[in-house]
């Protein structure tokens, strides 16, 4: 895919263009800047009619006045105005009025603006048409890529774990990392795995949390180091389900943004369906358990009956009684219900000292123990923010902030199972010691 640049125009032999300003005297990459369009004007100040990235062509009639430099303060002022409007280069048509004025060349050199000489035999329309063809080819190539990417993402969505496969495919197509942030403002999935640094994770979670707290659909773009990070909320304003973020060198173009927007819609649908399916399964399991517990017979679509024999009903009753007793014991004690050889190691006489050493940074930051209590509740709820927030009695955003603060204090990656296990064990030991 050919991107229109000054270097490409200069290489087009039939145009016969010549670079008057030496490349080594220009800013680095000046000849490789992308041209958005080609425009011609003989105004002394064409700025109001320019857009960034344009190549401006002029016949020089604005320089034929008595002062020899047009209106507005001379050649330096003219070149400065073009640079201020992000013009990528100036093409001067010779022999229309006269040759290229040497003061104009000097002014362009001082401003760092490439000056190109256009021979009399080359009409400006030929340059504009060639650049327009390149722009059209580029747009066609990007649209073709977008269709191909959307097709690949649609196929990924049909896989067993459709959401994960979709996000992984998006990361591959964009050649950028992609992150799913849950409704609590915490990073839930990263593609490719471990693509985020700790600092980038914090930036993404902070911005996602701000967007979710606003309770409206939104998009945001920010810089993080050498990367540009873009974020977009998932779901309707009254029911935001999370945030999709992606990042990498530079920003994405319009074609890539269309692909991202499609994935945001797919992610919203998947999350909505997942919640509805989980709710339906929970209701079905509860109804089935109640029916079996009450001794009711269940009929299938073929008319067959199913249920529990007297022995089965008695076993179910004993099982439920056992579960109720275990729950009561767990509520009355901080000791785990089941203790195997590995958990027994927590009773080692040296365990309290080692646990205290591990938790020392957390204790120093929060002597009252609020972060430790919150962290233990979160870990024992398997890292589920909503459930842990209800258990602690705080808003999920407050809980998320506490978990991130504890993570920073401990210097641990709480997305890692190994770190979670160590911190959980230390917290259980110290909790038991206090109790």
C-alpha cells in the first residue's frame, strides 16, 4: 500500500519535481510525512483554507508586489504561516511569473519547510490527481483490511469461548494489546497475555474507573509512555458492563476504529447474554434442588419421570444438613473447613513470622488493617469484586481502589495465582494469630 509522501512525488519521473531544500537541512522524516491532500493557492495567507498534512502549490503571484514578498511581513512570515498550519511542503511553479525567489528558499530553510520546484510543463492538476489516486488506493486497502478483519473476528466469535477469541483476534488484527476491564473497573483479560506493565495497568484501570463512574457511554484517548491508549465503554449508559481498551505505538485510523466499534458491540452482547445465562442457570438449579428436596417427580419432554428414591431423598437431606453445619462452623471460625497436608503447613511455628514479614509493607501503610481485611475478603471471594464488596459493606469502586493500593504496597501482582496464594496464606496466618 503506497502512502502519498513528498518522497514518492519526487520519485515520479513524469512529474519532474525537484527538491530545492537539502534533505539534511530539513527536520528528520520531513519527506516521509503523509500527504492528506494537495491544494493550490496564491494567497499571501492561505491558512484558513488549509488542513494539516497538505502539500501547497503556488505560482508565486503573491510575491510579485512592490515589496517582493507579498502581504503580511515577508517570506519568513509566509513560510511561518504554512508551518503553523502543518503544511508538509510547498511546491513553487516556475516560469509562471518568474523563477523561485531565493529569499523564499532561505525562508523555507529557516522554517524547516520542504520547498519543491514544479516545472512549467507539469500542471498542478497532475500532481493533485496523482496524490488523490494514492489516497484513494490507501483508503481502498484499509477498507479491504477492515472487511477481512471483521470477517476473522466474526469467525472467532463462534468459538466456544467467543469473547476471549474475539478479543485475541482483535489484538492480532490491530497488532496492539487489547484489554477487557470489568464493570468494577479492574482489568479482567489481557491479550496477548502479560502485555501490560504494572504502570500501564494502573493507568488503564484509573481511566476506566473514571469512565464507568460517569455512568454514560464514552470514549477516551491518552498517552502512556510511547503508546497511545484508547478506551471505549461497553453497554448502554444505564447499564455499563465494562471498558474495552487497546494500545500501541501511534493511534488507529478510521478503518481500525470501525473494527474496534464492532468488537465493542459484540462484547456487550456476549456480556449481556452471559449474565442472563448465569441467572437462568442459577434459577434452574435452585428450582431443581427445591423440587427434589420436596420429593416432587420431574417430567422430561418424552414424558419420562425422574426424582429421588426414599434412600436418595434421605441422602440429600443428610448432605444438606452437612453443608449447613459446615457453613455455621466457617462463620464461627477463621479456620478452613478442610485441612490437607499443604494447609497444615500454615500451623508451622515459623509461619507467623514469615507472614508478618510478607505483610509488613501493608501493615506500615495501613496500621488499622482496613486494607488487609478487604484484601482477605476479596481473595476468599475468588477475586470477584461485587461479591467481596457486599461482604465488606463498601461500594465496588472503593473495594477496587483498596485492592490496587494493597497491590502497590505489597509489590505483588494480584492477577497472578502464585502471588494471590502467598498473600492469602499470610493473611490467614495473621488473622488466626490475632484470633
